């Protein structure tokens, strides 16, 4: 055990140079029981146990390879295992995954370690193994407490599964649980949405994410919409549902800290805040994206190719370690310009309800936002979409309604 930046770390190896910057790890597990009707994520249904094990063999090799590049520069203070449905795969794979991360990187003792799950795939044994491995934040894809709506969404679980497994997670010892909820689902009424919010908050999760459904290209819902078999929720209903959620969650004691996220004080998702604050994060696994030192990377999204690359690494018994290795999983790399960093910082930072700190912007980029985006800021301040208060630049409530249009002007 050693202390880095006042944070105790474990998994530190004597052959590592003392790392100085914090790093978030995103680890992608692309398997699920069934592709939901709205889902355009990189995931595959109908996989076998052997598929999982082949994938994880390549994933662990990628982790070890990247540790040789980054472990002497960073310590890890957040790990997010997402998907897909990570809770679908065998729990021993998750245990080994976290053990390898700890062996390869310096991991802060108080690191936030999250795993996404589907209520249909959770068991007492899995939850116990997750806790034993160090997972301390469980994210459950609830979406709704209405069985008819869950069926329409193509979810494999029902409300009873959700209630049962939420209680089981509490009984096993999870003290930081997120529920994902969805509104603006075609055919969803506002009373049904409010009932879902009431049932969700009655359970007392520390964090609630609430997303408006988008019809994404390539999904079943998108096909149904084009064929006239699905009617998209109108903007007025969508906004009414959104503000109903914001109001109710605040009344229940949640802090609305990002456009689509609310948490009890102290339980904001530390990993996701890295994305919205343009902090460094490393993406591992199929199709994973990274942002490190102003450079964006992405991995191959071809599953067979990902496994082939992992097998090739294993077959290379001799490798020159005197030069900095480059990840063979990477298929795209882009060095951001200063202008791109500034626009992305505003684009992502304005999603936070606190907004961005003007002093932080100036420290990062050597100029105040008003000097770079003066005309745009004046226009949106005048129209009441943006405000500057307490040293922060943020979207107003009115601005949130058309946030995509406002934020696009900074790109």
C-alpha cells in the first residue's frame, strides 16, 4: 500500500514508477441476453460461455499491454464495467478481470468500481462475487416498473425481477446502487412515468439516471417508425416528462447534477464525471473509446478481429519492451487541437447543471470563454439560454430544453 496524491492505493508493484495523474478505466463487455428494441450499443445476443471466455482472454491481454504504456503515469480511481450486459457473463470472469486490473495498475483504495446489470441476470452468488472482487457500485437497467412497457421495449426482465434483485443487492451489501430509467417511450403515458419515478425513489437508490428514448438508426424501433408502426413521442410530452422527473427527484432529496442524472449528495457517478469534465480515461475492450492527454482513440468493433489480435499477442513469446508499445487493438487515433479541446470542454461541461468554472477554463486554455466564444455567449445570454453566476457558465432551465442546438454552436 502506498499514498499517491493523498489517496491510498493497492496493487502497486515495486517495478512501477510512482504514477501521478488519475485515470478512469472503461471496460466493455459486449454480450447480452437479447437485443432491446431501442438499443444501438455494440452488443451481441445469443453468445455462449466459450464466447465469453475467448473474449475475456483477449481483454486481459489488452489490459496487460496497456498497463505497460500507462501504469507509470497514472493511478486508477474509477473503473466502469459496461456493455452489453456484464452481469450476463460468468462471475468468475469479472473477478479475474478486476484482479488483473489491480495487478497491472495502481488502484486507489477508494476507487469507484461500477458494473452494469440486467435484473434477469443477477443472482446472490454473482452479487457476492462482485462485492468480494471490489465492485462497490451496482447499476441496474430498470427502465420501467410497468410490465407492458418493459415488454414493448424488448426487455427480458419484469418489474418483479427488478424488485427482487434490488432487495437482494441490498441484502448482499451494496450501498451504492443506480437505477436507469427511460421516458418518452412510444405509448408511455405521463401517469405511468410518474408511477415509475415514485416506485424507483421509494426504493431509495443512491443514483438515478433518466433518459429520453431516442430512435437510433438500425434499431427495431427505428425500422418500425419508418414503416409507420411506431409513433414517436411529441416534444411537448417529452419535455413534460423530463421536468416531472427533475421536480420529483429534487423533492425526494436528489441532486440534479447532470442533464440526465441525479444522485443523493456524495453519490454522483465519479467515472461519468470524467467524461463531462474532459479528464483522462482509458477504454478497454471491443469498440472502446479513450481520451488521454488530448488524444482520442478507439478500438476495433469487429469481435472476431478483437479476439484474433488477442491471440496474436499471446503467440508472441518475445517482444521488445525497450520501446513504448502501441496497442494493436486501436484502429483510430486523433490528436485534438487546442480549439477542439476548448469546444469539447464546453460541449461536455455544459451538460453538468453546475456548468463549467470560468477560472478552470482559463487555467486550462489560457483565455476566458468570453474571449473565444464572446458572440455566441452574448447571443444565448440575451435569449436566456445560458447564464453566468458564481464564477460558472451554465445552461438555464430553458437552455436545457434545446441543449443540443446550443451546445452544437461550440463545436
